[in-house]
């Protein structure tokens, strides 16, 4: 029994075509709510129900009980998001987002304050943070370097990695801390490039049967590369030296352990793998060995779908980039991996995790 402004609720329902299906997610808690035959005006007036809970100042807060904060919005303004793709967290204080359509890099505090915005002179896609607290972005321009490092505070271009991108644009990017390396991928060919600190190519994996359509990347504490394979709806962990497959998880489907069009991927301090399962509108968790552990965030009833995820180091928080039709938002959730049961420890039953090989 939450309450909100009638005009705001009408705009919320009509602009998202919820009136055509007769139900909508409550803007306060996300619970499926049936629309009266009269429309929004058919709901009881709060004057007649003085004990109803008053909705807070956030116009459309979302559903998870673990939701801490939301910020950022879709728009064409100087600090708005149009086509956000990349997401990373600097230290435990700043959230960095790339906007592909405007080639901008935006930095927010964890309280949602815009700290810096600057534009790049080339097309950009994904983003990662280096041990120096700078950022590297993958270049979506053929003829440009594979990856470029920037000072996210000043926007200064610091160095380039891989001056040989003449055939394919890159998308996914990750940083391996020790020894330092930048890893980029092409989702058209599934090629993964490993670049040294001086920007030279160290090795290149071009095994489409393993990496598939490598859309997003991250690395774990051992330096293994975690690939989000969009085409085959799976996550693949590959060895940074040989490119061989070490673990697979997912597969096309909606059931537990399966994925549909996964996008962003990240790991927590225990190397648990967190996936933005965009097609199923949820964020899911796997153990470091690939065992399915459960749904972290369910967005199936609500606005938008997760397109990227990032853990906050040293804090029990998870940042999720959510997009939709004329919609973009950054959400910060509480995160405790111990909440989810690891089926590998089960002795009284079994849970099958299917994947497409």
C-alpha cells in the first residue's frame, strides 16, 4: 500500500505501455500490481487512507531489498547517459562509466555525485581500472590502438596499447595486475589480445570455439581471463598463457544455472563470478569453479535489464549498470556472497549446471 503522485504514476504507467497489459511493477517495491479498469484514477485516494506509507523523494526507486542507491539517468544532457556500456569501480570510492554513443567517460562518487566528464576523440566501448588508479578503454575504431589509458580525473591521454588495430574493433577489456597486462577482445571474431605494459602484443588467442563472441571480460586473482560469450550464452574462464578453457558455465535457457545473452561480468574478492544475465533480466552468481550459486538480483518485474556489473573492493556492495528503451541508471546494491548456497558442498542432493560446449 505505497502511495505516490497521481500524475507521476500515470506517466510511469503510460510511457512504458504497462496500461496495455493491465499490470505494472510498483515504483516503490517492484511488486506486480494490477491496474484498475478505470486506469490510474481507479486507485484509492490517499486522503481516505491516511496510514499509507509515503513514497520517498526518489521518483522511481526499484525493487530489491538490497538496493542502497540509484543515480544517473537517460538523456542528452552533459551528465546524462545515452548508451552506457562499460562499468568499473576505482578503489572503493568512484564509479566509472563509458557512454558509447557520445564517447564520454563519466566518473561518479558512490553517493551519486558527478565528479568528472570528458570525451574521447575515438569510439570507446568497455572500461577497466589499472593498479595506478587510471582507466583503460577498448577502442571501437578500426585503425586506432586496441586500448588507450586515461587519467579519469583530468581526461589526459596517457598511453596506448597495441598500435596495430587495422582489421577489427575491440570491445571487452580487462587488466591483469601481476604481471601487468591489458586484455582486449573482439566480439566479431572472438579474438583475445594480451598486451604488455609497454603496449606490445604478448599473445593472441583466436579460438572461436572457446571464446565465442567475447563481449565483456574480467580477470580473477590468478590472472585467468573470464569471458562473457554473448552468442553462446555462457561464461568461459581461459588460461592467460595458453588460451585453453579452464571452466565453462551457463548455456542458453531460463532455468537455474543457465544464461541468455550475458553481458558484463566481474569477480569478487573470493573469485566468485558475477554475471549480468541481460536476456533473463537478472544478476547471477557462480563460484570460482563454475558452480551455479543463485540469483543475486532479480529484475524480471521492473524497468530495464542489467548490462554490466562491478564489485566495490573492500565493501559489501555491487554496482549494476541498467539499461532499457530510453532508460539508463546506475544502481548500488548490498552484496554478501555467503547468502547463496554452494551446491558443490551438497551431500543430500544434486543440482545440475548445464552448458553449451
